[in-house]
C-alpha cells in the first residue's frame, strides 16, 4: 500500500473519530445511527494510522506532499 494521506487529512479524520466516539459513548447519539457513526469513526481511525484510504486509490487522489 502506497501512502495517499497527508498529515492534515489524518488529523481531521482522528478528530472526527474522537467526536463520533464521544457522541456515541455519552448517549447523545444512539441506536442504528450511533452504531454507524461509531463504525465510521473506527474506519477513520484505522485509515489514519495506516496513512492509506482505499477510496482515494481508484480515483488517483493523494493528499500526501510529493517528495
């Protein structure tokens, strides 16, 4: 896997994952929508850790700075 996520993209995704988790665990969002947000947050966190977004690959998108 070639990295295709820059640092700004990773930071935004991590912040969103934390917000989604906080909304779910505080009970602000519950039910099916809460679970969807929690799963989406987990995906955001995972893609941030590995610096690769599978949805960027088919479209040739990369937010990494070129070296």
